[in-house]
C-alpha cells in the first residue's frame, strides 16, 4: 500500500501525547468521551476508516467484520491481548491485526507482586481500619498475615510477564515453580531458579501462591476450573493479572466463601467489568479495576507502538507487531 495519510478511527481516549502525535501523522478521528463504542458504532467506524484502533473493551467478531466493507485494512489494537478480536476472520477478509506486546511486562509484574502482598499481609483490611478511624492501637495478634519468604509460587504461563514475576518473587525469597505450554531453555530456568511442572494438577496442589500469567485462548478458558481449584491447599492464595476467563470465577467464589482457598487478588474478571457481587463481599479478596498496565509510562509506550504499526503499514511495509491466527 503506498504511503498516504490514512484515515484512522480511535475507539477510546488515549494519553494526550499519543493523540497529539496521531493528529500530526494521520487523518485521525478521536473519541470525545471515554465511553466504549456500541456494536453499531464500531461497525460504522470500521466502514469509514482505513485503520481502526480498538481496545480490550471493543469486541470485534466475524459478523461485524462482514459488515465493515472493503475500506478497512488494519486493526491496530491498543494492547497486547487480542482475544476480543476474531483475528482469523479479519485475515480472511484481508484485514491485518497488530498489537503492542512487551510494553506492560514490568508494570503487570509489579502489580502481581502488589496483589500477592496485599492478600497475604491483609493490607486492604488494615487500610479500611485506618480510614474509618476504628484502629484502637497495636495488638500482638492484630491483622496477622502470612510471610511470603520461603513460600512456593506457582506461575501459570512463563512468558515475558511470568518471567518478570519470577524475578521479583525471587527477590522476596520465594521458591519459583511454573507450568507453561513449552518448557523454558535450561539457561533461563537456571537464571530464574525455576522448577518446571509438566502437570498443572500436581503444581497447583503443592503451591502456596498461584499466579495466573497466561493469555486467554480457547485452550486456556477455565484452565483453573472447579476440579483444579479444589486441588489447591486451603491456605493457598491465587492472583490473576492476566485474563479473567482463565479461572472459573463462580467456582473460585464458592471456594473462597467456604474457606477452601485462603484468599485471592484479582485485577481481571470473567465478566470484564461486571463483577460477581458475592465476590465483592468477601474480606479475603482484593479486587482491582484492571490496573495492571495503568502507568503513565506503559500506556504512553503502548500508544507509541500503535503509531509505529500504523505508520509502518502506511509506508507500505508489514507492521512490526503483526498478529497471525496461530499466535492467538
């Protein structure tokens, strides 16, 4: 495709520095408010643009792509995960899909450790006590949590983020274990001092903390189902900063309520922003509004990757972060 000033539609508000740069480079249509587009608005946006820049809140499926017409040539996703986009259908229609991998690795790993500490050390309970003025002074048995040094951390998904979590957890004195689709190279295992478990069942049954760091794909949907969650030790903790669909949330809620799992730290949910009300009621759960990548630096770098992908495409080249169906 020859170099040209592409028509680009952005579906949500992005950091100001990103939007400013887009206006300089493209014929861009920015979102005035930050409310997600409706299904009809997304279809109309795809029909009038060469490139659409969606986010995780924008589900783009095969029927929508069929209505988009012939103008759309690139879906430049703002984010690494593309489970909300039917990549195979897009490619069948000649529409490329790009994403922004690697940008939020360190930020998400930071948030994973924050949740591990928040749950095991009962930080939200202490914060609530102080904010409501109910603290009556120090007590030898008040707000006792658990020590994470020496505990076994089982990482489900040992990609960029999983490895970043492992490096942080080692610094806290945790023992690193992992289950992954493919075993890491020996030198990487040695660097991380990580033990590989071919059997996920065996790993989760022996861990003190389980961290979910794998993407949502058809093969990982409810990977931690009711049967597998029941294998966890009653004193174990589970943390998820990846995708809510990897865990059977209803089963997890039942087990947390029954004390069959000690606690959970969740930044993502199976119903996206629709949180199970029974989950919100639990004192042994820390819930965050998908904040894992929410740093100024990370979100700006995501925007820079989107711009590079779109600009490279406009110059007639393959976007550097092209997603192919086999990757999803």
